[in-house]
């Protein structure tokens, strides 16, 4: 991932010579396709769904950017976006949508690519996939959100409370379905989206205890053990940031104590998940 402190110029500050230089950058095939998708949708990149036509100034900038950047990788990204769009519109294939979301998750490991998802309005489409009743689609979309928002204030703020609400909805559907694998992806995304973000206080005071308590009591199976381990890590991080939160997280702390007294049988899987969580916080 690139330096999180990198400053992205506003569109009106970019000259065509700068855009031409950017075209040589290895990450810019994704920019090209994102911009083309944004043009097609008419989104200004600041809302979860299109809100009418974009300004002429913005359109000219995007068209110039596309000319400067060329077509490398555009077909791949266009196919990805269309697969997700078709599914959320009710006309697509779930397997194709999952495959597309997994590719987006891989792309979003790069910090600039994650921010590009937000700028082009694509993150709003991913949140619609989070809302899906199909467990595999929703879980894959949660994976994209988790990677895109991890330790990045710009994407966290852009995702906002709408993302937290969508992820909580996915979490509760996973609980109803007793699908701990889906729940683990939703919890990971909740942690990444809220950590040190403006939405974190509301999440801690209203929802975190419910989520973490349930997760910490699900260690009887392999998927449940991995979910419980992720919840234990999340609880530890919340309390490390602010010990005063224990007043809101009391029953989750009690559940964590019981979890530690009876550690899960699937130690290797839990250890691997803990290592992944640790890396994502340090990204």
C-alpha cells in the first residue's frame, strides 16, 4: 500500500501533462476503468448512488483523464463493475458477482486503488452488494469494504454511517442464518470501517457489545472459532484505545473471559486470522 499521507490533487489542479505522466504508473489501469464507469453512471463520486448528471467541468476532466491514460486494463475492470451492477439490479449471476468482488478486494489492497473506488462512486455499489441476502455475495462485498477502509480516514469518512448500517445488517443476517464465515467477514469490515472514525463512538455505545458478545460465544466450530478470535482481537483494540469503553462493553468482556478460559480447538486457523488482523491495523 502506498503512503497513507499521500495528497491527491483536486481535479481542477491537474494539467494534461500531469495526466500523461500518470498514465505510465502501474496502478492507473484501474483509474481508467473507474473513471469510465463513473462517467457512465453520472456519479460525482461522493454518494452511494448516482444523483443526476455530473458537472460539465468534472466530465471534461474525466474524459481528458481517460484519453491520457489509455485503455490498459479497462476491459477487465469494466467486466468487474458490470458483474456487480447486474447482480444488485436483480439480473446478474451470484457466482460472477462474487468473483468480481474478490478481484476488487485484491485491487483495494493498494491504498490509492481503494480511494479510487470511493472517488468513482464504486464503493456505493459495493455497499448495495453488502445488503444482499445471498451470503456469498454479501460476505465478498464485506471483504472489499474491510480492505478499502482499513486505517484510511478518507475512505472511512466517505463510506460513513451508511456503510456501518449496511455492515450491521449483514452481520444480523449472518446471525439469523448461523453462518459464522459470513459473520466473520462482516465483523472484520465493521472493525475496519469504524476504527478511529467518526462513526466509532456510536458503534461502541450502541452495537459493538451485541456484536462482540455473540461472536465470542461462537467457538464450538472451525468458522465459529475464527469469528470468536476476530471478536477478541476487536475487543482488545477497542479497550486499548479507550479503557473507559468497558462501561459499554461489559457483557462482551465477560464473554471474552469465558472464551479465554476455554480456548478454541482450531488454534492454527485462529492464529492465522490474528496475524492477518494485526497486519491490517498496521497498514
